[in-house]
C-alpha cells in the first residue's frame, strides 16, 4: 500500500550578494592623535542595494536600515595606540530573508604616538640685533631617543630643512638685515610608514 504524497517543500538556491567595497578618507598608512577618518562601505554593483554592517575587529560598530548602496561613518578624535581593522558586510533582502555578503577586504587604522614639541634657542640671545651681526638658531629634540628632520620656519613659512635624522639642528644667520626680522620656530618631521608626521611647532 502507498500513502498519498506529502505536501511539497520547495528549495530555491540563489547566489550570495556581491562583496562590498570599503575605503577610508584620508587614506593614510598611519594617523596621529586627534585626526579624523571617514570609512565608506559601498555596493560593488549599482543595481544592488541592501543594509550595511560596519565591523571593527569583528565587532559590530554601526549599521543602517532600509536599502542603500553606501554606508558612511566618520571616526573623530583618534587616540594614540589605536590599531584596528574594519570590514563591511552587505545584507540583501531576498524572498523574506536577509542574505549576507562575503565581508569586504579589510582597511587598517593605526594611530602612532605624536612627536614631541622641539625647543628653540638663539645665540647671542639679544632683544635686538644690529645689521651685519651673526645669529645662531638651534633646534633641539627634547625627547630622548627621538630623531627626525628639522624644519626651521620664519613667520610660519618653511625657511630651511635639515637633511637626514638628527637630534638637533643649528643654523647660522650671518650678516643679518632688516629682512631677517620675524618669529622663528622649529618643527620636527619623521617618516612613519611612508607618511611624514609633524610635531607641534616650538
């Protein structure tokens, strides 16, 4: 004897949603404390929209609702010693189910320690100079073990750069004239992961 067949169940198979893209602006290899970065998740196909999930080190950071082709998150006031990885996932609504895409490639946000403010001195240390005299300006990195390239500035404009890494930098200004009148400061520059990091001016 044979029973009547059971009600049918339907199995429908579809492709997974496409892998979204992820980008960061500005796109630096390393950041300094206090800077901001904007992360954007986007659909890799213009005709595909969905919900986005932005994850930080595999933990959900933010998401949107409805159906979109992008998600943007601005991360402000970065702190020192941050070293995080971000990825995006897009969920597409299909036949009453939200289907997750493969995660996007990862973007990395690394925050390095800021450079120390250098000191500056002049010799002889007079309140005023006479035309033709010589003044020696010295920039010094006050942080032990920290070196870099110095930039001597006059009224906030770059005047002269040192070459190579140094702990101090000396510039002799010979035969001063009235055109040398101004405010001088030093900035320390150091290349970290391909980016020139700048200290606060002295």
